[in-house]
């Protein structure tokens, strides 16, 4: 009645949603992460889903702060619990829906009990293929929960803890881009776009402790600021590499320095006369300026902030409001898809904007060199290093699209080394000029 291709071996996949499929197999005792991800194993597409065992009866423990979790429809993490372990990772075939539950944390007493109840459901994590192990990443939901609780529990001295001497908060996000998925907290959803806490993001980069390691680390990163102050005090990372998966490191910034925080850098960008004038010209009529997600990249002993700037067409209600205010509406050339316009880079108090990342980096590192330096060739050397770094990042992006992860890692590592060298030459030139 439907197709002549149906036969006695044909099958119908009734439950196609990844989280729903897993929840039907583990109802009420394993909870899926909000962000399944797709990997390629042996030429086949496979979904990987992090699963959690949770409880709300763990003694002497505070409830998790779920405000920054994504607001998704069931199934997902509940709103109240005080115990969570990412003890299982499930794989789901994108073709036939076959599900395998790998136990990756056999020290979790809850999953040990479930294994005894359902002995045929779980597979030991030791049977996971090495190819799959290389694809694993630290789950973002788990890291958001850990980051939020760490704002208080980074204080390990009892006197400081009970006196709340040094409370932290999640750094505020200077981005004005809209999220397609809201927060659990309606208060966060109602807050202006640039007054919401930053979400952690994945990076492939060399950490300060990895300078002797030829390969960069695949990390999940979260910045912190002191409560009531804008400067950045720390950033925490969770590693996802096969040899160091699950390792969490708190990188404290030197207490004697005041490193600008992400929101502070965002405000300085908007206060820059040249940049604010450009934003004003773009953000009128039928167009709207979007300040994208700000990335924080450690370079040597300093931090590099990078923020992309986009323009997009205003929604109908925004355009109507603009017309009521008497401003002209731009005609043509814009769609609802954001169009990249500029890259803004901040480093050691300097802020530069250009229509390319290469140009913004060249402006930052080139201007840091004194024009009175005896070595007139140094700016060209720094510019060449920056150009090579940008080309290496472009090569890395192409390798990633082709699935060549080895070349991707090598090119990202090359770019990091080139930028570090450019920073060192800039600092040396500045010291020479002062002398």
C-alpha cells in the first residue's frame, strides 16, 4: 500500500528522537544530557549521549543550581537533585537506532546497583573502541553544574568559607546574540542579552601547563569573576583527551594583577569612539548589529579576547518601531542570516577592530611595538607571524572539514606557537623602547 520496496525483512523505527529512545530503555533511573553529538565510527554515523545517575537524597549536600541548564522538553535533568554522576555514555546508531550503554564510571554505587538489576543492559566501558574513546567529550550540562557550585566551594579554608570572604560568580557574557534555546531560569531569559552569565565552550588549545606537549588539549572552559567586581579572577577547564579525560583544572590569575573580565572588555569595546561610531552607522534602519560570543584564549602569560561582529536584518516588529521613530529603513542586501562584518580583538588593554581576524591581530601586535624602536623590521616580523597563524587556522578548519584530525591538531598547535612568539617579540620590543 505504501511502497513496493517493503518486504518481510523491513523494519519501522518508531522512536526516532535520541533522548526519547534512551529514556524508554532506562525509564526513571538514567537522565540524558541536553546535547547529544554525532561522530563517525567505522564509516557510520553514531550519536553519543551522556547519561547521568542522580538522586535528591544524598546526605549533607546542597541542591544543584539548574538555572543555567537549557530549558528543554522532557526527557532531561530534573529541577531538584543533590547527587549526579556521569557514569554512562550511550551510543545510538543513526541508521537503525541500535543503542549501547557503556559504563564509564564503575565507582558510582547507583550504576553498580542498576547493573545488578539489569545485567544485560550495560556494557563495560573497557569494551569501548579506541576510536570512540577519542571522540568523547566532557559533558556541558555536568560542567555547568560544577562551575556554578564552584563559585562558592573554591574556598577550602573553613573560616573563609563560612565568612564568604571570596565569593565568585560566572563571568557575564558581553554577547548580544540571541539563544535558540532558553535557560531554565526565566529571570535569566528576561535579562538583557549582555547581562547573562557566560556558558562554557569547547576549545582545542595548548594550556599553560602543556607547553612541552606537542599536541593541544581539547577542553571545556568557563571564566569566573569576583562577586561585585568585573575583573577576571580564574578560568576553569575540563579536559576531554583520551589520556586525561575528566581532569578539571582551576587556573587562578595572579592576585596582584587586575585582568579585565569578559563583560568589562565588552563595555570597553562599546565605549571605543571608533568602534561605537561604526556600530551606530550599522545599527540603523533595517539592519541590526550582533556582537557574537567572546572567546578567551590564553597566549603566553596574558589573555587574548576575540569577538566577532555580525549584522542581520531586523525583525518586522523592530523595523516597524524604527520607522515610527523616523529612521530610514535599509533596502535590500540583508537577510535573516547573520553576515560577518568585523573581528574585535583585545589584548593587554588594547582594542582593535578590523574586517578580518588577521587585520585585527596585526593591529594589536603591531601597534604594541614602539615606532621609535631601533629594529625597524620588527613590525613586519610580527605581521608575518600573525599572517602565518591565521593561515594555519584556515588550514586547520579545512582539515577538520575533511575529517583529518591529526592535521587539524597540528595546525592549531602551529597557530598557537606563532601567536605566542608574536606576543614575545612585541613585549621584547616594548622593553627595548623603554630602555
